[in-house]
């Protein structure tokens, strides 16, 4: 099952890096799925699941609940993000908020780190496409546990 999640994560990152104006949505999707994949493979290794530099490891409450949730999220999100019908949910509902605000932008940052880890791409490019500051992206990349790479 994690191979399928990896394929969706890679697809979301590719779309975020090469796509149009909605890159943050795809980084957020990749970040949410990457957290689920990481939790399924081990004891939540991977990028920090918080923005508090004084906290090293996520608590049990911070961890994603299950890979099934990630699979369901990918199914719903991929369908919704690819939809062009006007009767769908308001596009703003799928868009992460402004820069550095809220839990959704946390997922954008996790997705940006996944892009740096999975693809041969310059961190500056990822920062520009994701809206995550280069400093914050560097901090997240430093906190990635060795061996958590794909």
C-alpha cells in the first residue's frame, strides 16, 4: 500500500513543481500523505510534525492516525483537485491559507521537504513554488531523520 502512496506523493510533488498557480495545494497533499506513509513505515520518522523548534519529536497526539486515512485523503483530494466542474466544493476550501499560518501550511512545508528529499531540485525552487521561506525549509530539512528517505 505504501508504494501506491509513494506514487501519489511523487505525482503531487511533480504537479506542484511543474503545475500552475495551485502548487501549494499539491505540496499540502504531498505533505499529508508523506506523514501517513512515514507513520506506517516506522515510529513517525520524517519531517517534524510541528513548528516548535524546541520540540524534537512529535507526541502521540501529533502523529497521523492510520495509512487508511492517507489513502482515503488521496482518493478524495486527487479527484477534487483534478475536477473542473463548477458544482464542486469551493476551490478555496482546498487551498492552504496564507504563508506561515495554521496547520494546512504546516502540510505545505512537509510536502516541500518531501520534494527536496525525493527529487533533484534546488531548495530555492521549492521554496518559491511552495511559499515556504527558505529559512523555514532549511530548518525542516535539518530535522529529517536519516534513513527516512524514500
